[in-house]
């Protein structure tokens, strides 16, 4: 069935899992959220999302400037360097947290 079969199999697995989880819950699932709850979630979530978006924009503004001034090849080199740096930070965090757990 090719790609369509892969998609159908993926959806079937998700649907079966969702139905199983819905039926096995002790408390029935209800999709009713009051406006008060939505407003409270937004009051907390929107500033956090804006802060995160601002951080990512500031973090990537150098890539925009490099693209305008030096071209796509330099942006690729810079992006590779940023990827290596991010990967090293993630590895270091794992090593530090593993050392703290010991």
C-alpha cells in the first residue's frame, strides 16, 4: 500500500491507543473548559510564550544579519556551528545531571 498504507497504519495505532485510554480511565473524559479556566491559562501562558519567542528571536537575529550581509554559504557554516554548540550544551547537561545523581 506504500506511503498511504504507512499513514493508515500510523493513524490506526493512534486511534486504537486513544480508544483504549479513554475506556480505561476511572474518571470520564469531558472536553468542557470554562472561559474562566481558559483566561487563567492564557494569563500564565501568553507571557511565557512571548518571552520564549523573544529569546529565540534574539538568539537567531545574527543568522538574519549574516544572511543579508554574507550570503547563504556563511549562514550554513554559522548554523552548523550553532548546532554543534547546542549539542555540546545538551551533552554537558546530561553529564552534569548524571554526576549529580551519583
